[in-house]
């Protein structure tokens, strides 16, 4: 029976080519706009560590002076888990989490060893040894440095695979020297491709939110001793000597911790409150508020997804609704033109259910055709986005899930659009139609 309905639908399409084309075009435009904006929204709001994001936490404390009137929630929204070097290292050395890492960003000047190659700048991270294990960054060659290397301020480095390809042709570069700034660092590890989207650990450190991963990773204490430049330094006192950030009243490093369970998270938050209370008693801090959002809650707090992206998605689905309404009108017009055909079928014994099913199959075929056209429009829309100057632009591609979603949304939209016309068709009385034949 389904094959018979398909055959009837194809015949109807051939007889009403203009109406069919208009319906497919209307749905295609709506689907294309919706899938384009939905793909971008999915990219911007994705989980960068889906396998463990619920176990990664951002400790937040208020380091402002006693006369500050900034509410804690607004401070945390602006600064997140930024804190002073002293507080970050105190919390790090307390080792209350399964893993913990302190980090900041640095624009590294890299000088190639081979003649003819010119120095260039690359994005870098200065951090502590747990960074790679906590964020599941795997290695192509070698490994990360040790906690002892952190304490010894060893001049070691981990580099990204793309930097290794550029400098060493992709060969194992572990043990080789790399000139960064005015110092030589020994390479101890080369990462496999690793670029979480969004680049969550850089959200409040002044770095890019999306795009390629970082090129170089250096031990934090070594970088501080070598006076490596850092980004996004926020000082809350006057007359600060930024050449000694390790003791300055400035927030410029971020702390992340990995905790094994909800009970561990509760215990860590209690520890954080106790730490702040202790610092208040010592006169170093003045505000007791703390927070411990997990990774996804932190991204929501930092408003990583722009409001205009959500607005565009809502507008696109509103446009799809308009397209569905237009399709309903076109299907109704088509139904009215076929009243005689429906009356003859009813007179020959077709039930109302059969007529309803026939028109729903026809609507579904319009939806599939609209989905194909919607894919074309979506690809054109994403191509246009990839040519915009936004950080995430070149990542805007249609993946398998969005490919499937295109046809699911198209089919649902067409079936919704077909409900009223199909109901109108199945209630057509055969007698009046037969009299007019």
C-alpha cells in the first residue's frame, strides 16, 4: 500500500509541478536557515570534554580589597577562576583534588634552529604538570613534565603536533632544544592533535575561544622565573610592580581541579571556604564568597555562547515556522484542486484513513525533497560563515549528527504541515464531487 501511495504522490507532483516546487523551496529555505544557525549554536555551546566535564571544576574566590562593593556573582562572571599567583599555588600545593593545574597564557616568540627560517609568535600556555592528564591531552612522542620539574623550574617544554611538523618535519623531536624568547627549552613531549572547542581554559585568560590549539606548553614556575610575558593581568591595587607578578595583588592565573565524585566536590568547596576564612583572618582577603562550578556550568557563567547566536537560531526557527504555514496553504490549495479525484477514490471504497495516509505520505516526500534542498542552502550558509572573521568561522562544518537532523527536522516539519490538508482531504464527501464530474 505504501508503494501505491508513493506512486500517487509522484503522479500528483507531475501534475502540479509549480505548487510542488514552491512547497519544496519554502521548506528548503526554512530548513537551510535553521540547520545553519543550529550548527553554529552547537559549535559554540559544545562540551569540550564530554567524557569528563562533570568532574572538572573551576574554584572561584573573591580577592578584592575590603572597600570593594562588587557583588560576588558579578565578579565571578567577569573573572571566573582567575586568582592571584599566591592563592593559586597555595591551593595547588594543598592537593585536595585528584588532579589540579594552574595556568596562564603567553604569546611565545619561537626562533627556529635551521638557517633560513624566521622567528614567529605562537600561542602558548604556562601551566603545571597535571594539565595534560586532567584535560586528556594525549602524546604522539614523549610525555609531559613531572611535578618535580615544576618545583625545580626545569626548562622543559611540550609542543603541539602541528608545531613539531613545522619545525622538525613531524619526526620525534623529544630531547631537542627549542628557542623560546631568550631561553632554550628541552622538548619532553609532542602532543597528538588536541584542540578542545571551545578552548575553555582560555576563556577568561585573554585567549581565543575557538580555533587551533596552543603550540607550546611550559612549566609555570619556570616561566615566572624567566619573566615570560603573560596575558590578561588584572590588578586591584595601585602602584603594582607587574615585573613581580608572583607577589603582586593581581589576578592573572586560573586554577582547575579534577574531582572524582559529587561528595569530593562538596568536600573541596568546604576546603575552599575554610581557606578563604583563613586568609581573611591573616588580612590577605576580605570577602568570604566562593564558588565551584563544573566545566559546563563555568562556560554558562562566562556566557561563552553569544546572545546573538541564540537570537539568530530563534529567528531561523521562526522563519521555518513561517515556511511551514506557507506549505500548509499550498497543500490546502492542492487538496482543493483534487477534490474530484478524492471523491472518486472514496466512491470506489477508499476509507478516510487511506486518504489521510495518502496525503501524509505525499507531505513526507515533500519534506524529504525539502531536506535535500535545505542541505544545499545549509552548506551555502556555512560556507558564508567560514568566510567571516569570527574565531569559530573555519570550524563551521556540517557533521553527521546535523546531516541526520536536517532530514529529521524536514520530515517533522512537512508532516506537521500536512496534517490539516490531509484531514481536509479525508472529510471530502464523495457524492457532491461525483455529481460535478
